[in-house]
């Protein structure tokens, strides 16, 4: 007789809620102290943790709307758990959006995370770090395993196929085994689980690795070096990783050209089945190449000075390089202030990017915030001035 599976008991801990009297006190605080200016606000729980971050161009009106919300409305649910409200003003509505995003990424408030709903499914191409880089498709722009992210892309299924084709065409791994170990923190106690046949430091571990089930299917069919089983050579793999990074950075089409030559060679040898496999792989990698080029073209267009005007009619200058805001200063009025702005702009817009990448991984959300701001407000584009462009990427 089969033993019934044990039933799982789920415990739901109800978070503490503020009292109606306390919420009346918060409302009085907002009515007396908050002004209708652009800014951000933070709803704070009993332990001092930030529960929610929001923004508005009319801060007082926005905060008072929470006290009119009823039932299961988002505002009512947030306010029931808020024991304190903090706010700060920004110079412009654009500045409020920017500050809100940065606070959310810094604190990861509970209610912000619950209410995130993408308008459409999307995914990113991630290049992972470590001594054995790999390729992955991830759903989040803050994936901890990534040292570089590209996207997002809408056609997620085709993106997965294209990244797999790129990995097969270049020999890079696309497994997540080592990433999982590294993220959980256990790698420090037992070392990396990926190494190469010519790695002398891996000799004591190699025997166990080569007999590990289920092995590496991609290594068996010749599309991966097989670092998960201690196979392959380190130098060719590093060269392939550099080539893939250049491809994703928009600086090279080498993987496309390599597949084209391989297909021609297979056809010349009358290996038509192999040529057909390479042809399909080439079509996917070419599709990805077009999307990457489009991505970087959009990045290049978002380099300028943005002269925004606040509700007090004061002008503020935002220096935007490759879709991320690098500085915010008052519009200059004197010759000395104009000279200072020119010096700051030269530092921001010329030379190598201090981030070391087109868009730092942690700034992807900021890039899309900036792009969305000007897409939804076409009139604001008239307030931008073309800055000194960074050096063009060269094709390899």
C-alpha cells in the first residue's frame, strides 16, 4: 500500500498594519508639509524598511490620493502597511522619474516588486563572467551572473534559438551549472566546477569530473569545448569569448562570416546535410546580429545635453551618454558657469566610457527610462542638443 504524501502546511504571516488614527496623522502631515512640486516619496513600514517608492510631478496631490483609496485598490493596500511617509523634491519631472528608478533599484521595495508587470514578454542576452564565460538568455536586467547584458528582445523563443546557435557556432558554453554554484556562494568552499584540459590546477579534480553523468552532449557533437567535463583548451576558448563580446558590442560580425565560410566549405565537400544545419544556424545568428546592431544604433542616438524646465521655470541641464544620465546641473548664466559646463561636458562625452561598456549592466533600466521619456514626449526632443559623440565602434 502506497504511503500518502505528507501534506504541506503554508503559513501566511500577516504584516502589521497601521491604525486609522495613525493614517489620519500621516494625512495631516502631508497636507501641512508637502508641496505640489516634482519629487519622489517613500512609504516606510514599522521596521524602517521601505515598502514602496513612487514619484509625481505634483507630489502633494499624489500623496493625498492614497488617503482617498478604498478596499483593495493599490494605494489603499500600500497605505495600510505604511507607518511613515518621506518625500523629497526634484528639480524636474524627468529628475523625479530618474530618482524613483534609482531608489527602487537600490532598495527593492516589496510593493514595487509585486506590481511590476511587463507590457510584453522580453528577455536579454547575458554574457557571464568568471574564468569560463558563457552565454545565457535571462528575463531580468539585474541578473547576478551577467557581466554584460544586451536587449531586451521581444521574440523570446527566437532569441533563445539564436543564442544557442551563436554558442554552437563559436564553441562557448550555454549551460548554467557554474553560474548556479557561484551565485549560491558554495564555490568558495569547493572551487570552480569548470576548467580546461590544459589547466594544471584542475588535475586533482579531473577524474571525478570526466565520469560525471550525464556528461556534455554539446562537447560530444563538437559544438562546445566542454569545460564542464574538464575538456578543451583555455586559449582558444578565451579567444572565442572575446569574439562573442565584440559581436554583442556591435563591433564585429566575425561569427556570421565564420558560419558563412563553414557552410560554403561543407557544400564544396558535398556534405549537404551539414551545410543545411550550418545554414539554419547562420540564419539565426544573422537575425541576432541585426537586432544587436539596431540596439547599439539606439544607444548611439541617446547621447546629448537635455535642457529641461522645472515648474519654477528654472532650466536644468542633464548630460546623457548612451542612454544614461551622467550629470545634472543648473543651466549656466554667467561666462564662468558656461565654461564649467563645457569642461564637465568634455569629461562626460569624450574619451573612454568610465563604465567600461556601452551601457553598464546595472543601468539598462535607466537607458529604457530615458528612451521612453522622449518617445512619449516628442516635444522634449527639441530641448536636446547634440553632444560631442564618443568614438565610433570599429568593425573587426
